[in-house]
C-alpha cells in the first residue's frame, strides 16, 4: 500500500531527489608485487584460489608480476579489494612467503 505524504513531505522528497545523484562506488585495483623469494607455483595458486583465475590466466599474471614487478589481479569495490589483499598476505605469511598484495584506488 502506498504511503501518503503531506504537501511539505512531498516537496522535501522532490528537493532531495534533485540534489542527490547516486554514484557507483570507487573501484580499487588489487596488485601482486614481485619479490625474489616467492615461488611461481605459489603465486599461481594464490591467483586461482583468491581471484578465481584459470591456470592459463594465472600463469600470464604471474609472468607479468615477474617481468614487470607487479600484476593486476582484479578490480573491486574498496572493501572487497582490501579484504582480498589482506587474505593473500595472510595466506602468504602462513606459508612463509613474503608475497605482497596491494589494493589501490583505480584512476579510471
């Protein structure tokens, strides 16, 4: 059943609707950083486990990390990106690897 608004409430709602623009959430990129100690197969496992990459895509990103110093794992809203970065670093430390994972605000 629709709600009944008074004239004042209706005017206020119209004013709010004119001034409020819904914007999509800011997106964050999640990056893996290269180091000289973490094995390639571990990086590939991380990409498959936490970012749902298939074996071929995980291999390509791993080579990007190795050759360019960092690799893009994905783009997510802030909370998800930060959670994934923390999960990856925690998992890495549990397995005695120094793999670093960052969440940075996307410029696009």
